[in-house]
C-alpha cells in the first residue's frame, strides 16, 4: 500500500509485527532510574568539589546513593515477587516500604552523622536523586507496554 499524501519512503508489503509486553519492567525501570539519578548526582558532586571540597562531594554522593538504594530495593522486590505472584506485588511493596523506612531510620540514628558530612550537600544529593529517579520512573512507565486484556480467542468456523 502506498500513499502520495506525503513524500518519503514508500510503504512495503511486509507484515507489521506487534510489539508485545515489556519483558522485565522492574529491571528496566531500575536501570533507567539508576542511570538518570547517578548522572545527576555525579554532576552535583563535581559542583560540590569546586564549592565545598571533597567533603561536599562525598556528602552529596552519599545522599544520592542512599535514595537510590532506598528506591532500588523496591524495584528489585517488584521484579522477583511480581514474577511469581503479580497480585501480591503491591502488598510486598507496602511491607518493603515500611521495613525500609524503619530500617534506614534505625541505621541513620544508630550511626549518626559523620564529622565530614555537610547537611546541605547531603540533602541536595538526595533531592537530586529523588527528582531524577521519579522522573525516569514516570518516563519508563509511560513507555511500558502492559497487556491489560487477554488476547481474543480465535474461533474456527466450520466450512458449511
């Protein structure tokens, strides 16, 4: 089939394939979000080196890595639980979220703030990672191909 409505490549006679569902949604989101967040935190660390020195860069990187670890655990749980029990994945997200919040709070209060930590750079790294992580997850979800309905069953009609 060809069209002369627009110039360009002529359409061929080949089959058009269906794209199908996204294979591993959670791992794809993990890779996409980690890449975006790591790039942002790295740029912030370079800025922090010039403005605050190595301690500022280490502080901003620590804040960003903590956020990436926090969100990454959820995506890994979604990947492993979602494969075997898709309907139970949401419940596991809730349980994991509660465990992470309590666990991270206990660790942060038990360890305390190291002497080298600059609070403002730590928060800047965390906020940078959160914003970029969430933006990449939204982008990844918007591009995901999720099958909502079952494929229609083909009914064979007998020749009459």
